[in-house]
């Protein structure tokens, strides 16, 4: 059985840097600014032969419970309750601060085993700060440098001493690492047998990213879905910084939800920290299968909302729109008709996109939202056999043949589906370089209607077959 370690300490002592070192990847945002981390993040970690889950937490601050620092502290206290072992982290370079002593008392009262980590031990003069840490009464401080990886063997020995060998070396469950698929012209996954139409597997885990502008209600929506206050929320815009993943079980299906930072217009993003947050959110979109675009129903379809939707479509992810804050709307029927018209007009590249009205505050519409997610995921995974595609193509060519370019009519020979996730089709034709984009859109829209594939991006790649007689005239 694995164990959980929570990394606790005041702001800017290097908790997220230590988290990244233990995880082996730069998952948590790191910056010199104090208070970068706000939500608690859980991930599988490894320290030589020890395997465990590690929790990155916000810096402990002494503040009123109603304030943002106070709500961050509440999340950290939850992490302490969940953990089997605590890494109480201090800054050896700057020495002990009054807050270190206050929070050491909080950790001591929890009754959990504690390892005192003196971080930044590589700095000049850090030895005095490390010796000062003895005053906390949490045992021997372990000098480490999370940035440079120094002191990790001593940290491993301290974990074993704190938990005991039997607990420390319990059986672990290794999880497969996440890999980003290599992007190609059609983006999606290759189809082994073009004539096969396998059934949709509704038992596979599902990855969902929740994106939108700041203060649209993304974190509140995830909390409402999973039924607990897992993510930090509040009236302030831009609370979420890291892209936080949350595991959830919905009707027996494993789902990983990714909360992301609010994305503002590029011209407004000046601070380095916000740029890092947006990059983390974009990475979550690339990892996801379904992306829920949360729009504020009181001010929907701002320019930034459309740019976010366009980015998701270009990445080949399957979008679903959630019109949040529906409980604040006075004339729901009138607004609903207006939103449907705007959705069809402003997002023609994903005609038929699933759009659901929800209220994360009251929990209204959440089941309909998840039904829309599953329906969109089915379409995103759909396959059409080559035989059906070419029978459809015959009717299309008879009804509306390709235009003539420079006096020569373009010919389409056949079409086949080469990829799924999203659906990608290869069209074999003469002179693909001069095929009008309007006709390609016509094929795409006709295919979407004929095979019931609403609301997902469709890729069309034009190919021409090699001419075996090309170049023979020159050889004579």
C-alpha cells in the first residue's frame, strides 16, 4: 500500500520545486514571486526505491478564513489531514521566520510523522539557517537543494526512519506516463482496418479539460461535478494558476478533470506568471479528449471565448459549451433561443456543437452536461467504413460535381477514413493543390450530416496518386 506525503511550509520556501523534483517533471508552476501555488496538487512521485503520492500545497499564511489566503490555508489543512507523512519545509538561506514557528505548532498538533526539510541548502550561509531549524522541535533538519537535486539520499533515509521500512516499502501501483501524441496532418489516431466500425467503449477512462475566461466559474463547476470543495474558488478573478487534475468516478467510469487558469486576451497578459499559467492551460487542452468551454451566460460569446473555441478546434479536441451562471438569467427562454442562433452562426466549423445551460452554484444541468460530453466523445471516436463513404461520395458527385479549374474539371476518385479522434478523411483526387476550399467545406459539411457527426472538428486531407507515366516523354 502506497503512502501520501504533503509538502507544507510558508510561501516561497521551494515547496513546488521540491514537488517537481520528486515527481520528475515540471508540473507545478515555479516563480520567485511568493504565493504562486494556490490549489493543492496530487501526483505520483518517486524517491529512489520509494514510491508514493505527493501533495503540493499553498504557502501557509496567517489570515482570516474569508480572505483568499485564508481559503488557501484551508486547502493546506485538508492536505495535512489526507497525508501519512509531512515534509515541513523551511528556507535555510533566510533562516527561521515567525510564521515557521507558528505553522510548526499546527503540524505538531496534527500528530502526523514529520520530516523537517531545510531547502536551499546550497546557498552561501545556509548552514546557520539549517542549525536554527533545530529550534522548531521537529527533529533533525535534512539539508536539501530541490533546485539542484542535492540531499535526496538523506531525504530518503529520513522518510524510512519516520514511517518504518514496512510502511515505506509497501506495494505500489505504477501508472503509465502521459505522452503527447505526435501531431500530423490529420492529428488523430490511425485506423488499422478502414472497413471496420468497432463499437464505442464506454469503460475507457476519459480526460476532460475545463477552460474559459477568468471568473467564468470553471473551478466552481468542477467542485459541483465531483461534489466536494476540491478546488479553490471565490469572487476574485484569476484565482486558479496551475492546471490541476482531479480524479472522479461518474456512473462507474473513471474521469480525469483538468481545471485551468482563465485565459485573457494575449495583449492583456503581461506578467510572466500569467503567461506560465496560460501555457499550462494550453498543455491541458492538448492532453484532453473533451474540452468544456465555460461561458458566462450573462456576457457570452466575447471575442476571447471564440478565440479559445477556435484554438480547441485547431488542436482537434472535442468541444462542449457550458453556459454557466444560468441562475442569474431573468429571461431564460428568450436568451436560450438567442444563444442557439449565435452558436450556429459563430462556430460554423463545428456545426451542431453540444451546448448546455448549467449553474455550478446550484448544481442545475450538470447531468445534461455530462450526457453531452459522452455524446460528443462518441462522435469524436466514430468510424465510417470505406464502402459507406464511397457510396455517399457517388451521390455527392452526381448532385454537385467538383468545379472546373483553368478549363479542366477536377476528378475525385475515392474517400477513406484514415484516423479518428478527431475523424480524419483522405480524399484521392486530381490536382489537390487547386481544389477550392469552398468545395472541401461542402464535402465536410455533407459528410457531417450524412453520417451524423455533429459538433466535432473534421479533417479532410487531399491526396493524388502517382502517375506511372509521368516523365516518360522526357526520356525519349
